[in-house]
C-alpha cells in the first residue's frame, strides 16, 4: 500500500459521539522489525490490505503500562491498572489505516476476559513485571498458557517531539484505528489521544518469542527501530461493523 494513497490524518481527528471508556497509556516502548510481506500475508485476514512504508512491512511489539482503565460509567477511583504487551502489524481497510493485533498480553485475568468478550481481541494472560531505574527500563512478560516470553531492557534516549506526517515515526506510532475479525466480519475500533511525545530508545537486550507465536518468522536480531513515549491519555470509542 503506497503511503500517498492513504489519508493518515483523518483518523487522528476525534469522531463525534461519546467515549465508551478511558485509559492512560504509560512508558511505552515501540519495537519494530522488518518482515517479509509474503509471511505477513499468510497470517493477516484477506479483507485487510497490508500497509507498507516505502515498500517495507513491519511487525511491532509494544510493551507498556495501562493505568486508570475503566468504562465510561465506572468510577475512576475503582479503575484498573495492569501491564500490557501487544504484537501488531499495519493494515488498511476501505482506505483507512490502522493496526491488526496478533496478540495482546495482560497480567490481569479480568482485563483479558473483558477485552475478549467486548472487542473480540486476542488477549492472553501473562506474568509480567516492569522496573525502571533512571532512564533504563526492564520489562518481562511470560504467557501463562505456553510460556512465550518477551524480555526487553532499554534506555530512553533523546526526545524527537511529535511525529511529522509522512515520517516513519508517524507511520509506526500514530495509529488510531484497530481492525478485528469477528464472526467472519471485520469490525473497527477507534481511540483518540494527543500525538505521542516521542523519544529514541536504545535496546540494551531483547528476547522475543511472541512474534514467532503469531506464526511469523522468529526474530533473532534487535529491532530495526526502537522508540519510547512517556504516554498519552486515551478515549475509547465504540466498536463498529464495517
């Protein structure tokens, strides 16, 4: 998919209507590896076009902290907090760019059950921990069902600011739509937040088994690109059928 053929600004605009939930995403690491399009095509639903940047397909792993997670009607003082790691790629559906999730790990069984039931997302329970010392973050996730591990140690680097449209950072990070296949049909969800404040990140060590668990070639090298964001506050809009 040629990046010039897709409107990447429209999804960043908040749509009309009430949010169904609120979330705070904190201490996000964005790791990206190049992946052969043929391998990616085999594991992405046929209804979704692959979204490429200058002819290259990417798979991303994003470990971070979820804070103050709640439905719109739920008191904030009773909100949930947990860690999450998602494995994703980039797709286009009916001219709209978004993400397709292969998996999402969370260390909250309640969050896993709720997300699977309400959004049909492929959530898995995992044992997870995140520790930060100065600019260095250590993040470990181990899926309880099959032991698949993601272990990352990285250092937050220099600030890049908000991503410019057309840049690689904007392509990889500024995604507001998600597509999920439910009952043979594709549905779309949308979130809204301010643009990510982006930093470079330096990977000090990484072990990833989640990409291989998604049916893609296992990664043996550090990610091609690594970024960090302190976080954003998020509104979650209703899931819609395409």
